């Protein structure tokens, strides 16, 4: 199946040029935790694509005067040369070389900047790797103008996945499914697809405020966490639960069953962290303020009847999800009651977005 992404012919691209894409982060509602090689998910996941949390990447390329067998590239992150990112991108290039055969013909400069703190649990690898994938696909499109839009986006998502699993969900919007599931048409382990089934009005224009509880580097990387699902005592039950939850959330979206949405999304978040706490070795990515926020959200919902809920990624930060109709009241609650639990009082207001955007 992967063979469909190997170009049959390689056309010519300009000697040099630049291309810029802005790609968003995403927040999983049904979580993916556990993968098999190469970057394939053990269960299906579904996510909201975000809008304001994004990475902007400019790829500059120059044809080599003399060919060699190296990947030649520099990484500039937020205006500074960044050697620390090079090994991960080198690994990414090795994985995708068969599908992007022109990689060794050019020297590249990858210039990136985030609209949010790097490595703080806002899926920076998702937006970062998907941005590079989109830039490379723009080069391929120039070589092969007959590529259809669907082929372009499927391959971009496929490539992004080989850089960071969740990156494959950052190419399109508004709701994206990754992982083969019998009830989701066109779903695949190889790339993310738009969720095209019915979505009730209440789930459209959904809001997400990210509370920056902890802006530091995570003490356990997501890659290590995923690997600990191999031999985890509860892994098979977890994978089965996730597949069932995809069926449930499909029904929830169609019916606008927001109370069921809240229950499922919060359960998924806590289950993700429960898997971390019961792996060997075990670890805890939540911080005391993460729990403070969760309890405040539960109290607020009980007192007001609000449809505010939380989810968590593999980190300490809290994503607060709520309908657009509650935007004013919830954001006031965040400012008055929850900002105190954020590092330096920082949080980011966001909402569901449309996916990657080419910049000129």
C-alpha cells in the first residue's frame, strides 16, 4: 500500500527556491497511545485541528553542484541555528527518502517558528513535521503537476506521520481521523483523513483554550511513552476501548450529544494518563495545578450547567473545550479563576481550524 506514494517519474524542479507553509497543532479527542513500526497506530484516533497554535516553516532549497549521499540541511528555529533538532529531521528524511527521491539532490534551510511554547504539550512535533511535509509536497507538485488535491494531501499526511505520528492529523481540518476503522470511510493507518460524517451545529466552531500549566520540557518524551505500551498489562484493553470510542464519538457528533461528548473526552484524557501511570517504568506528566484545574472545571460545570470540559495531551497543560455560545462566560471564568494555575498566568485561546495553509 505504501508503494502508491513512490513517484513513478521524477520531473524537474527549479534550481533553487523557497516555499512556506503554516500548519496547525491538533488536539486528540480519542487518543492514540502506542504504535508499531513504522509510525503506525495501534488504535484509531480523532482530533480537532486547531487554528491559532501553529508552526510556520519556510523551506529554502538549492540544487547541489555535486551530488553526494548526504542529507544536507540546516535548521533555524525562531531565528537561531538549532542543532538539537537535526537528528530528528535526519531520521525523518531517512524514513521518507524512498517516497521523496529528490531529497539528496538539494541543500535545504528549514526555518521554523511556533506561535506557542515548544515542547510544552501542544503537539509542536505535529505542527512542525507536517509543515516540512507540506513544503516537500509543494516541491513534488512542481515536479508532477498532475498530482490531484487528494493525492497531494494524502501523501503530505503520510510523510508527516513518518516524522511524528500525530502530525498526520495536522494537514487537514476540522476533525481528522487517523487509523483504520470499519465505521469511518477511507480511514487508514497510513495517513489522516477528514471526518466527513454528520457533525451537529454545536460541535462546529468549537473553542479550545490551552492553559499553560507547565512550559518546560516534558521529562518523558512521547516516543518513550508510546514504546512503553509494548507489553503494557492493559494495552490490549485500551486499544479495544479506543476503537469503541470512535464508534461512540461518531454517533455523538451526529446527534449533538454534548453530555456524552464531555464524558467520553474527559475519560479519554484520564485514560491516557492512567496508561502512563501503569506502564513500566511508570511516570506522571500531570502537575499539581493540572489537577487543580480539573477540579475547578468540574465545580464550575456543576454550579453553572456549563458544557465546558477538559482534555489533556501527553503533558501537564489542560485543553478546555467548549461551544462557541459559551465563549464569553467561559473565557471570563478562565481569566478570573484558572489563570492563577498557569505558568506566569499564560493561556492561549484557540478554536477549531481548517488545516494547513500555504503562504506566499
